[in-house]
C-alpha cells in the first residue's frame, strides 16, 4: 500500500464518528430511494404483467341492454382490437360480521370458460361449468376475509331477491387490484365480486342474450378517444352510459393515484437527504483541509502534484459515501420488503415481489458519489490552490468585524461568551444557514411523516364525532315501509331512532357522470348528519339536492344548475334535479336530500333503508342482539366497534411509520449538529483552551460552544415547521380526491413531537461534544502552531 | 557574486516578494542576489522576519517571486508552471522545516516512503533513516519520537530522493542545543557523503562556523557575505 493510502485509512479511522454520521445520512438517502422507487417499480411490473396476462381492457362502457350480437359491430370500430360483452348486476351480500351488507357485482363469464378481456385468475377451485345452476367463482379477498372457499355457499341479494350460490372457486381479477367502491378504498370483507356463467346470470337477471357492459382493448397506436367516441355512438340507442378509458375503472384509478404518490416520495425524500449529505461533507472536509494545511503544503513541497492530493481527499470522501451507499442499499432492500409486504395487504396481485434492479443500485451509487463530489468540490479547489509556501506560515487570523449586532448595540446586553457565539455565527452565515436548514429538514420530515395520522384522526373526528353520532347503525336488506322504524323504537333501551333512505344513482351533468349514493335525511336530523370539514352541519334544502363539493367540481356544476339522476335500482327511471348547494364533506362523493324529496324523485311511497339509533349505553349489547334477530335487518353495527376496528388497523401502521421517520430524522439532526459541533470545537479549541488558561470554568466554555449549537438548532425550528406543512400539503394533494379529502390538519402534538425529536438529537450530539470539551488538552492545544 | 570553487547550481537575481498577510502588505524581499554552488554548504544568517524563509521558499519552488529571476542549472524557474515546479521539487529539492512537518498518521518509514515512492532514483527508506541514525525507530509514529528524532526523520525524508539541493529552514529552531547538534551532524554528513548542495537558514550565529560560506540577511536584503577559511566540526559549535 502506498504511503498516501495508509494516511487515507488512518485519517478515516481518526474521523470515524463523523464519517459514520455522514455515511448514515447518505445511507438514509439511498435507503429511501431504493425502498420507495424499487417498490414503485415492483408495483408497475406486477401491474403490467397482471394486466397483460389477464388482458385488462382499455375502454369500458355500461349500457341499458343490447343483444350480444352487437359485439360484432363494436369489434368493427376502427382501432378496436378485441371486445368482451358481459352481463353485470349489482349485488349485496349480507354477512353476519358486517354492519352493512358487502356490496359488489355479479359478472358473467362466457360459456367457453376464459374471458376474452378482463379474465380472472383462479386461486382455488375451478371455473363454473356451463349449464350447472348457481355455481360461482368468488373474489379471493372477500372469500379469504370471511373464511369461504370452494364447497361453501353464499347468500347474495340480486334485484331484491335473496339467492344462494355455491362457491366452486376463488379468483383474483385485474379489475380488483384495489378494492374500491364509489365511496373509497374498502376493506376486503365488504367488497364482493362473483363470476357465473352467462346462462346462469341471464336466468338470475331475467334477460336472455343481452349484455349491459362492454370492454374493449385498443390496437397499438390507435386513439382511445376516437374509439370512445365511436363506442358511444354505437351504444347510444341501447342506453349507453358513456365509455371511459382505464381512468374510469375504480381499481385502476386508485392504483394510479397511489403509485403517483409513491413516485413523488421516491424523489423528494432522497433529495433532502442528499442535500444534507452534501452540506455535511462540505463542512467536515473544509475543516479537515484547514487542519491539514501544513501536511498538504509539505506533500506539495515533497513533489506531490495537485491532482494526486485532490485524489487523496476525494477518495476519503468517496469511501465515506460508499459505506453510506452500502448501508443504504441493505436498509433500502429491507425496508422495501416491508413496504411491499404492507402494500400486499392493499394491492391484490397474483405475483407481487420486491426486486431491486441493477438500475437502482447504479442510481443509488451514482447519487452517493455525486453527493460526495459536490460536497468536496470546494475543498478540492482549496487544496489545489493552497500555495505550499503560504501553508508553511501560520494562517492569518480569521477576519472578524464589528457586526450588525455590534452596530445595533445588542452586544452591550450580552456577556463576552455570547458575543463570541454571535460573532462566530455572523462570520459564517452560510454554515449557519445550512445548519438551520438541516435541522429544518429533520423537523419537516417528522411533521410530514406524522401528518397523515393527524389527517386520519381529523377524518374520524368529523365522521364519528359530528356526522355519525348514533350509537347503533341498522341496515335493512331492502327498502321497507316506515313501520320498520316503529319496530325499532319499541326495542327497550332505544332512546331515539332516525330513519334514512339511500339508493345508488348515476348522476350526470353534460359529459361528466359518477355513480354515487343518494341519501334521504329526515327533518331535524341529529344522529346522522351531513357535516363539513369544519364540523359545520349542512341543512337539507326544501327543494333540490346537496352535492359533495368535489362531486360538483367533477361534474362542473354550480348551485342553481341542474343534474340528471338515474336510479340504478329502478332501471329506466331518470329525472332532473336542481343543485341547491354543496357540502364540503371529507369522504367520498354523495348526493343528499330530504327524505320527502327522494321519495318524490323516485316516485315511491315513504320507505326506509336503514336507521341511526341513540341507545342507552348500559343496554347496548342487548339492543344489538334484539335488533339483529328482527326480520329484514341486514346488519347492526355499533359506533364503538367501528372506531375500535379503525384504530386497531391504523395503530400498527402508525407505530412502524413513526419509528422509521424518527430514525431518519434523527440521522439528519445528529449528522448536522454533531458534525457542526465537532468542526466548531476543532476550529476554536485554541480559543477555548486559552479561555480555560485564563480561568474560565468548563461550564463557561461549554456554554460558548453549546450556545452556538443550540442557537443553530433553534433557528431551524420555525422554517422546519413551515416546510413540514408544505410537505403535508403535497401529501394531501396527492391523495385521491374522489375517495377522501385530507384536511390540512396538523396537531400541536405533531409539531411538538417534531421539535422534541430534533431537540433530543441536538442534546445527544451536544453531550458527546461536551465530553470532548471536558478533556481539552490545555497545554497541548496551546503548544501546537496555528490551526 | 563570485562563486569560486563551486559552479552555481541555483542562483537568484534581483528577487522581490510582496505578499498579503491578513489585511497587511508585507515586503519580504527587496532585491536579493544569491547563489548556491554544487556541493556547497551555505548558511543564511539573519533575525526573524528578515526574509530568509521567503527566499528559501522561492529557491525551492514553493513560491514565486513578485519580480526577479531564479535559475536552477541555468534554467529559469521564475516563469515555470505549477506542474514544472512540482516536478522540480519532486526530482531536485529536499526540504527540512523548523517544525518537522511530518505526517502524524504515518510512521517514520512511511513518512520517508512518501518521497521514495514518487522520486526517480531514491534510496530506500531504511537506508535514509540509517543515514540519520534512526535505523532502530522505523515503525514509530511522530508522536512517539522526540523533537530531534522527528527532525532527523524529516532530514531522512528530504535526502532519500538524493536531491541536488537541500534547503533547511531553521532546522534546529525548535530543538535544545545537544539535540540540535545531532541534527547538524546529520546535515553535515549528508553534505559530505552525498555531495548535496545545502542551504541552512538560521538566526543562530554560531552555526555559521560550519558553513563554506555565510550570507547575512536583514530587512529583506543581503547585508553581507563571508567565506570561512575552514569549516568547523559540529562539536566545535556551541550556543
């Protein structure tokens, strides 16, 4: 080994603590990049493979009904590659464990077995046999959630009829990668999908040889918009409801939104860490070169060329960042596995594996090298420029001037120690700025990381604190006469019953349409209300309907405009209604009206589909039991159990997430504070030792150095909180607006937590440095020359 | 300047040097003419701040003059590029500094190897350290060596490349008298045995006795010059 290389390794050993903190920051950058971006790519790959294998369609359309022979006409549209026409029917499945029946769709499979497009992926059992009545394949996630499998039976409600089907297989479908309904992403136990053969579905629905849904794949290079326009033209006489591309397919849309959010994270977070790493390398290396001024001069005097010396210091930095990259790769792979395991609970792919590609490794290593090079650039320039003769002389005393604070006469109120702190900070404003920004970045990551939990908390607060105030929710199997409410009122322990009437509708304005739930509310509702993000109760108008603000935006309507409603459960029934106002709801998309208005629109007698109950808390269990046993009741659920379930589910995610962000943020905070403190100590050891010789106590000189550390950290607090809020806004904007709107609520606990973690990191760093102040070698420091 | 028996290997004419120290202009050299002959031992004598070190730095290619000429074997160094100066130092010049300037993270042997690895015809580090009487302390770090030993390592490092000129800036400045004499002995040996032209800067007048020639310095100028009839042995020198 060359002598200069030996110096390299020994320098590295000498610098180990600082080197480790820098490596960790680089590691955090690489880990966050590898974890998120490889997870993102794994998602893409799994999705593309899945879509390709099961032939996921490009264009989807629902219609009233058309003869299957029309498929040939659709296939002849220019640009269409393949057409699949199916019969599809909304179904509900009342399950003992659910407060509301699971909702979903019954879909037909062609007699040949395999579907041309949107085929299913069998996970257990077999496909249904043609001609055998009531054989069904059930969505795998639903079957698993309820412990169902081939050989079991399942009761479903089709067209208000209870039908028992025999499960012969379970399957996954590219239409159900994410379990989404019109009100957002749902739990696997509440989203049901069944596939039965065409003839069986025809018999259940009572329409022979007709289809009400078509899906098409588009030829490579053909215009999807042109195909959509042609499809709409062909299907217009058959009650076509407007074709859409994949973005109209719920599962696909949620998947895209989720991946978009991930991709954003894959860039922003690693960049923050890289910026911090560049800053730290710069601070530490500048100081090392300052300390090694004479060594560099000697090496030059001995005949070492500038380039060779630059190489030497570059190698030192690259070793540090490479170790970081190695740690980061390992941590990134581990975190990525965990992330994908977490995602596997929400994304349902037949094959979903986390894989780090050579490309990720290349980018990660490249970025770590780049961070090192950028960080050390200034240092290398000064190494190259250092004139050997000048370096032999002690450095000229650093230039201090009377500062702004001096001129403002603020220093008059400060002791000498604080004057030293402030003048030092004013002399190196860039370092002060970047240190404060480093702390700010740590705080911002903490704030943004915990924001989603605050938002969920706020959502829950609105949902269960203001909107859904009943203790018990009851759903009927089908709409029932209002006498059903009187029956509930007579159950002992029930204080108050508030009925509701809800029905799925297709709401349309111009070219825009969505399928949502229209809910009728009684007058003076107090248990089940429409509430805005600000907990304001939205009163139901005497005439017209209230739309979720987001729905109004999607449809492009304003209060006073008209929208068309199409009642899905009463095929063919359509009406036009005036938009009376908007409700700034946080969840999903809905249409609300008075119950009387809903009855008028539907042209039916007063009916109810469910109720919200206020109940004597001591009798809650008895009440639930009695109501559950009543005929026609589909589900009974308590507010308490719904809340408990939700908190149980988010609780674990929150603890893991908090742990990870605390580690990451502490790495930044400690990296910044510790390295700055070490550099300060080294720059000022002579000064501090002189003060000790003059009779200052350890506590007094510690105050000078630690004062600087704490002041720097304190300067980062406010920008950090503000920056965290900006990041949180980005996260909120990245959420799928149609399923829920994240309220930009950041709790004071989150702010306090972020500041606390940053403060703890600062204190820990300060304590480590404090030990060094205590062991300052007074004579030794003063005997050596300069530095 | 007459060179007599020694043909000049290194010479300077009309050197001036002005540099900024913090916010102050320092006139370090105000027109200096000086020469060093093949194999000659010259002592440059003068008080602190008289410009001796600046002169040595310029002669050694560490610094460039503000004006004037420096020639090594007749070739002008004044207009040489950074690359040419580096090569000049690497192949022809050995430096010894007052504060040794060893690399603290390298052992004695490794400090010398720093030079032997890049010089064209070096002696081995063991041989160089043997020459300065440190054959037994090859693997000690600078912090494990006394001041005199550190300075001898520095001399070994300077001579290991078999330089044409050896430039020593206050080599005994940080040492007590007896240790200092041990270091001077080593310099004398190197000059005698290797025939290396040696220039020693000092403010310590008695040392001048061991030189072929003595140049006195004051306020950035050469103030006098004399030739010793006989070079005193180191044990005859005392301060």
